[in-house]
C-alpha cells in the first residue's frame, strides 16, 4: 500500500508519466419492445423484459496528474486482451517517454506475462522494459485511481441499457471527447501518514 501511495506523491515528470489501469464489464441489453418516447412531464417508458446480448469489457487508462484518459472496449478480458492496451499505452499514448509508471490491481491477467501471450518475445520484452509496474495490495484495488474513473463512467454513461458493442464504443468515445474538453487532475488525499493511522492494526508493534 505504501509503495502505491509513494508513487502518487511523485511530482509530474513528462518523461516518466504515471498511469492507472483498471477494467470493468458491461452487460449488453437489447429491447424486446420499442420504448415509448418521453412526453411533457413524463420520462420515456421501457418494458421490463429485455434481451441479453452478452458482456463487453472496458479497459480504462488514466493519468491522474493530468486527467488524461483512454478507453478500449473488447469482447473479452483475457491476457491477450489486456496486453493490447499496454501496447497502446507504450506506443501510441506515450511513445517518446523514458518509462511509464503503471499502477494496477492484482487481477491474474494484470502482469507482464500477458505480453508474452499476445506478442513475440522481442516485442513483449520491448514493451515490458518500458513499464514500471506497481500493484495495489490484495483487497486494496480502491487505491487504483482508474477504478474511480470507471465509477464515474458508469454513472455518467453506462447506467442504461446498451444493446451491442458498437453502440457501447460510440457512447464511450463521446464520453472521452467530453472529458478531454475539461481534463481534471485527480487529487488523492489518502497519504502514507493516513495509512499508518487508520489501518494501524496492520503494522507491526515495535
């Protein structure tokens, strides 16, 4: 936990950007009957029946110190699926930096070994060498700021029925465009000192 908190205390360095990565799923729901449009004083009406169209996955990448965000929508969340957002971060978002400091949780796919599943060894090593990875502790995924942004996305964009993955991609792209107009840095107030006071029982007594 303190390792991750120390990362968040580092000053902004354009050559060593800090990013947080997390993912969430979205169930795709289709309508059985066409919804009735809204009328004055009355919201649109949706039938309680619906059609399940599978589940999509969303990978969120956020740079807390600048508010910069990226999202990739995939059909699955395998190791190979996770490796491609890492490549995008390394080659497309931050192609000219020395090192990318990455914070993510301990999901079994969240490791450099995912790169080996998706790419040939030289390519996997090239991407891996560009990443400095810090994992949140077990049951401590709330320390990952990308989780906060996924919560915001869910409330602002995904809190309704979305029928298919193409619609989901369009909605997410529109949300990203709106976010890019007014990027806001994320200020985490929970510090190492707070950690040593609040979860005091986790620290050894000397």
